[in-house]
C-alpha cells in the first residue's frame, strides 16, 4: 500500500481528503510576524478579511519538515511507501521540506514529486494518485503516472483586480492605474512551474482569445 500526501495548495476540500484518508499538510501564511497554518489557524474567509485589511501582501512559507513526521512514522510502522504530491518547487519550498523530513526516516520509501503546478491541477493529480494507491498500484507506477501528467496539465486564471499584483511588485503603480482605467483584465497561467502572463482582455465581457477556442 502507498500513502499519498497532499498539502493545502491543492485546494481540495478538507472533508473530501479526510473521507479518502489522505494526509493534508498545511502551508504557512504570515501576516507581519504572525504565522498561521493554512486551513487550520486561518480559513479562507478569515484570510480574505486579513488580506483586504493589510497594507502589505502576506508572505508564505513551506510546511516545516516536522509536520510530515507523523505521516512518515505511521508509514514506517506499517511498512508502506509514501508519495508526496507537492506543488511546484519554483514557487514553493514544499518539495525541499518533504525531502528534508524524509531524511529523518532512513529505510522508508518516500517519493517527493515536484508537479510543477498548483491549485486545481495539483488537486486532480492528488486524486489520481490516491485512486491508484487504493487500487493497489505501486509507488513506482504512481510516480510514473504523475510524471506523465505533469507536462499535460494547464491552468489559466483571471485576475479581477490589479491591486495585489501591484502590492507584490509584479507591476508598477502607473501600469496598474492605466490598466484599471482601460478595464484590462490580465489572464495568467502556470507555465513551467511559474506564474506567467497569457493574454490581456478588455473587460470581463470581451471574447475569449482565439487560442482558447
């Protein structure tokens, strides 16, 4: 049997993961000097409230390696393998944290997969891996399937406000003002594990780009 491990960047409902028995590792969100465990100390509603009230963007940090220890300890006792389905290493230190945690469990078969993605695409890969594990597939087979899926995944998302891109330093204040005056809505994508620009639309009601059709 192989244990599949997810973290809160996959966006899957906690209830669904609990029902499936998939361990969920929380990411760390920091507002100023205060650190919160994502989806434990801080739910989505509370996060958005703090985000709107904050003058600066919150910072994020990868899960501390000890957060993986209980899962790895259980797997070692049962003689099971572990596959950590991790978000892109180009935007998160989760891969490194899981690998660091695995070093504390010599002899345990731990595979940390850098999926080069995040959010719903990552969540889909978690579910595929868990389905395979429950069907009795080996860790080798699960990792091979995930590696096959990585280059095939696509994520596009629309930014409704440029406020947070400006706060994060991705665009300047003048560019933000001009874009808002022209009602430009940038469409972003996850490409090669990083957030990149895809298209720019004039208002939400503009026709979709030709490349989407």
